[in-house]
């Protein structure tokens, strides 16, 4: 098959290339529909399906891949975390370095440098450097998934660039490979001209050459001496630059040829380059030609930063590390609007802040309520727009003094800012979350309408930021658009997502018109259409408006020097495609209204719109922190990230790569390692709900094909039925369930011990007890009082752990409540939902709501003990049986055990002691854990809640034969080692049955439910 390249100027034989890559590489090469579909998009609005995806085994494999791909005339498209918002990591042959080319090779604390491979994730480098009191200066909010190679390609900046510069400013050397196989090392040059401002700060102050810097009036003898010393230093520096250039030009072969061409290029165009490039620190658009100028010390490494993979491929980078301040204070300034906050930027900058970041009320209001409330408690002052200003010092007193001095000048200027000083690092972290989650939060308006990038990255000199925002507001109003903004105000860079209509021809035309007019606004203010994310497909076409035809011609000339064959990420910066071409939302998927079982009320009842939630920012690719995404955290494969699965579902709707719809094996395999933990529902900034999507897909995938379902769907998906059948003969059922043949037939891992059915169910115990306690009998409809509560007898509590139900009854009665249990069998349908048997789940839920109807009519609260079942009642039920008027009532009436007791005002007994607490994923994602924290604190429990994420068992998942290894690896990541290390006196708390089971299978400890601890304390008090 001959396939055109991105530039459309040549063709290559994909099948032959794939075959050669497989012969030459030790890594993987994928040209199947699943691999191509997953990598068809990044974090941008664009979609270009690659011909193949390469995952090199190491740096040598990477170099071989570049040589082989380039030799075939195919586009070499490098990819790190795949978070590009400009669409510069799609199409051609994608080479993913994030999986295995990701070693930190060296950290030299004395020299303050690190040597890294391009796939190293920034947070990993930061963690390694932190032990030496160092950091990498550029720190974008995507640090948990951004790779150093991608940051170099885009010249990423981040929150602290106002103090520590961009990625380019923090490079020392790059080991690269060219398209023709040439390997060479380029460095950051001799350095900036002595006497000029640091190139790692606002570079406009350093744009003047030596002659301009020397032109000053000498007023006294000491000043004259200083000038003479400065002139001598500049002369010495000038000689060093000249010598360095000569040494590079004298080298043999392709390397010397390259340097001679670069030097001739910059010498011929010196005046143009000096006038148009490097005018301010966030002029990221285009190639950084100014870094080749003499006053920048002939910085070839800096030139490659921001080249978007279009000139060379990084094999290894030596980066500078920054000494961290000993103390930091966060000053939060509140304003009535973003424009007012922008007007104060020049004043704040005079005080040397480490960072100055903006957020506004639109984003804060979209944060989860508990995060928003925590931010207010942490120090978020009154306002509708805020600046987070960080000041550093030798100690907290000095840092606070610097902040107070800045606030004093701000007050004297007449600024209306409200302010709070936040010295506590934990409180600072809460406030920074408001900013770091902004990229995802901004993708939806407050009313749920979709918003997109495309004009999210422009920058102007900071003193002109207010003028830019005023002009931008006028343009937005003129086009009937709105957007949530955030950004690096200290650098004049504004990020925003705008509610463009990218689903219709008319909407896309409006998008183009808006972007063109906004470009004129930015250029008129001396700004850059890209201030951080690069140009890519989103802004490449606009470079001619910014630099003129002759400026763009320089880019083409530079490309010819480095990549004469034009195979290194073609179409980036040079000969870019139209900005409205290949918009990924403008395809068949948007018009496909598939019939679904879930109703997707937050997505206009549209499965396709639900899939558009994932915009590719890749927070699910983080390897620590939160719950999302447990399988990715141990496999590190894109296929097992929430984003990878979302891309496959979207491609299923597109239908041109994945062509068999609900029957797709690619989507089935991608969803296979989804634990249905629902972590993404809360941890993903746009609330992707992969557990629901998986259940929906699984229902349709096996529709009318029951024989095709995995046996575990029958053995564990139908657990409530088997448990009910086993309850009269638990001994016999336990012996049968424990047989090896039973496990094999049921698809259960041989390593797992099957939970044992209780000799007496909770409901049987409760009924027998009620016969001797008339006051606690189940009341009939109409007689429920304020002191009555329905205790939900979930399958796990009823048949497998009745002791927890008994403990809960004791506690609730001690709190003064009459406990009732439904007179007939009820079930939330969880096991059928998680195995994608939704029609059965609907029937089960409807029957259960019929049983609950009298209690719901009387307003009797329902208390759940098992978090997954409680979450199913509260979250899944209204969506799954929306046609049942009782569904919303049941969801509203359902509370967790801790929520109910906290709201009742009950004072618990003093349990005391220490406890390690494993939070169930569904509680984290759906129910919240604040009530549990408060109840434990009231009971005197010293709770440690490790950031362990999912336990790894996740209901049926960890019991399934093919999932055992992944399940165990997830548990071993944090939770199981933490439990093993505990003193015997420390209790282990886990309300979830799966969590307790995983702990029992992986340690010698038995975890308890909070109800059990409280009941024990009641007995001993």
C-alpha cells in the first residue's frame, strides 16, 4: 500500500516499512486498527490516523527507528505524553518514547545538571532532583505526564518561567539524530553577552547587541572603570563565541556542514532575526532563530527547543537544575475580573515573584465542592478572578516580607485587590490544584456546553496583557462566544477554552474567522500566537501573519539545512496545513446517535457527546496520586489509560479505522483491564466515566450472544443469585466453590481464595432478632418516624460479611435510631452493571425500588455499608432506570454509614488508637470521604489515609483468571506493602468488601469496617 505523507509530496510503502521496522527493532511496531486508532489524536482538536505506531525498546532502538522511517521517506512523528494542544504529534509514523526511553541517566548536584532520555516524565525528574534541593525550571501543569522530549519539542514553560525561564533556557546540551542518521551533540553555546539581562528571564531586555550595551554615558571615574571592565569582558566573550563557531564549522562530515550552513544562515539574516525574534520571553511561535545570534552565544540547543520535532530527534538531553528557594509563601490576590488583575501585573513583576498564575470564577465553580470548599479554607479570598503569586526567600519571614512589600505597593497604586498570605505548604497545594486542573475544567462551560482549544495559548508582553484581554473580550462578544481563562499572567500568556462549534461547517467557519482576527490583535500588540504549546496544526498557518512572508521563508531555509528530505514531522512550522483541516470533531461520530441503556443526562443523552469529554490532556497517565487509572499505573501502556480507551470508543463511532461498532474486538481488548473503579469520574478534570462506558459497551458487545461472554460474567456477575441459592446450605456451597474445577469453570484465578458464604445471613439474623425485639421490627408504610432508618442489605454484607451488618445495627441503635431492613430481597444490580448485563440490572433495580417505595414515600433515609453498592444506588440508578420516578428519590435518600451518623449529630464512642484507612474507589469518586474523616476524628481515631489508589481487586476484576497478575501488581504498588509494615496495634480499616479481600489475600492482616470498630468501642465503654 502506498500512502501519501503529511506533506502530500511523496509516497511510501507502509507494509514494507512496517516489516523492516519489525526486523530491525527490539521494541513493538503496531499497524493494527487498535494501535492506529489510539494514536490518531492527541490533546488537540485534530485527528490524523497514523500508518504505524513504534514503541522503541531504548535509545538505540529509537535511533534505529528514526533512520529506518526516514530512509523510507515516511514522516517521523515523535510523541511523548501525547498531550499536545496544537496537534503536532499525530499522523505519519508515530514514535512513542514515553514507554521505555525514559531513564534518568545522571544527576550532578554540584554542577546542578541532569542527563535524561526524552521519555522521562517531568514529575519523575522533579522527584529525583528534590532530594538535592533542586528542580527543573520549566514546570507546566501537565508535569505528571509531560515528557522532557515533548517539553523540548514545544519549549514548554510552566508556572515558574517568570523566574526560571522556559525549557530552552534550561538546556545545556542535546544528543540528537538527524533524518540521514547523523548523530551529533549540540549545546547551549557560550552564553549571553556579559552585562545583558539573563536569557532565562524576560529576554527582551537582552535583545540589544554589545554595541548598544556599551553606549552609555560615563559620569565618574568609578563608572568609567566599570565600563572598561565590562568592555573587556564583552571582548573576551565575543572572542569565545567566534572561537566556538569556528571550532564547530571546522568539524568534518555532516556535522561541520550543518554548522557552516547555520552560521552562514544567521550571518546573512542577522538584522531581520534581531528585529523580529526574541522580543519577549513567551515568543514561542516559529523557530527560535535569535538563539543563533552572537549575543546569545550561538545556542544551537536553544534553537532546537520549540522546533516541534521538525529538525532533529532528541536521544538524550543534559538539562540545568535550579536551586529551590528555602521558603515559599503564596500570596493570593482577588479581583472583580481578569482584566483588572492583568493591570496589576507590572507592579507585581517589580518584586521578583517566582510565579504569577491566574484563575477565574468560572473554573473555581467547576471544581468538586470539597475541593472548592478546601480552597476557601486554605485562603482563597473574595473575588471573581485570582492571581496566585509565589514569593521566595531564605526563610518564611523573608518570603513573607517580600510578599508584604509587594502588597504595599499594590495598595498604594489603588489596586482593588483582596489578598491572603498562605505559608502552609498543604494549604498552598490545595490552592494550586485550582490552577493545575484548569486545562480540563475549562473544556466544559458551567452549563455543561462543550468548549475547545484552538485559541488557548497566545501571549503578549506582560505590560500589554490588559489591552489584550480587553480586545479579546470584544472579539468574543462579537462572535457570540465565551470562554474560561487561566494562565501565566506574569509572562503575558493566556490560556483559555472557548465554546466554538466545531461540529458544523458554519461553526468551523466562525472558528477560523475568530482566530484570524485574534491573531491580528496579538500581532498588533507585539505578541505571539503561541506562548507555550507550540504552533502545530492550530497555529502554523498563522505564522505568516506574525512574521511576514520573508520570516516564514527563513523557517523553510532552516528546515532545508537540517532536514532536506522533509520527513521530520512535516507540516509543522514549515508548509503547515490549514488550521481548520482535520478537525476531529467534524466527522461521522458526531451524527451517530446510538441507542443506549444508560441515558447520559449530563451529555444531552448522547453517547457520542459523552465520548467527546476526553480531550486528551492525559491526566490519567500519571503514575502516582489519586485513583485514576490503576491499570495504567502498573502497565504504563496507552491502551490501559482512560484516554486510550476513550480514543478507541471515539474511533468506534467514527467507523473508518475501527469498523465493526459494538462488536469491536479492539475496543473490547482496550476495556479489558478497566477495573470499573470510577476513579476517572472524579480524578479526570472532565469527569470521563469509563466504568459506565465499559458497562454500556459490554452490554451491546455480547447482546444476543450469551455464549460469547466470559464465564466470570456468569459466575461473579450473577453472584446475588448464587449467594441466595447457597444460603440454605453454606457449608456445601463453600466446599463446591473452593474446588479447582469450579474456579476454572467460573473463570476465577487459581491463586484466589473464593470468599466463604456465612453460616447465617445478615437478613436472617436480623429477622430472628426482630422477633424478640418488637420495637425494632420492620414498620409498615405510613408509620415511619424521624428516628427510622433503612439499612441496605447488600449482597456482600448479607451473605459474606454479616458481622458488619450486625455491627452497624448496634451502632445505629446506640445513636437512637430504629433500624429496619426491607421485607423482601433487594439488590442494587452492581455485579450485573460491572459485567455489562444492563437489561438484567434494570430488572433487578426496578424490583428493588418497588420494595423501597413505602420507605421512599415516607422519606426514610437509606444507609449503605458497602461503598460500591451505595454508589450504585446514588449514581448509577437514576441513569440506568431514568424512566422510573423512584430512581431519583432512591438516589437522594441514600447515604453512607458515616454521612448518616455525622448528619445525625451523634457523638461516637472514643475508639482511639491509630488506623490505616483504605478508601474504596467508588467512595472516592462518587460518595466522598469527608464524613468518614470527621466521624473517625470524633471517635479519636488517628487515621492515616495513604495515597494508594485502587486496591486492585475491584469486584470481579481481581478474581478473574486473566486479571490476577495486574490486580496483584496494583495492590503491591502502595496498599499491601503499607499494611505489611504496620505495627500490630494499628487497625486496618476498609469499608469495601473488595479492599478487605485484597488485604486478606496479600497480607496477614484482617481489615475491618468502620462500623465494627465503633461497635467494639460501644461494648467496651
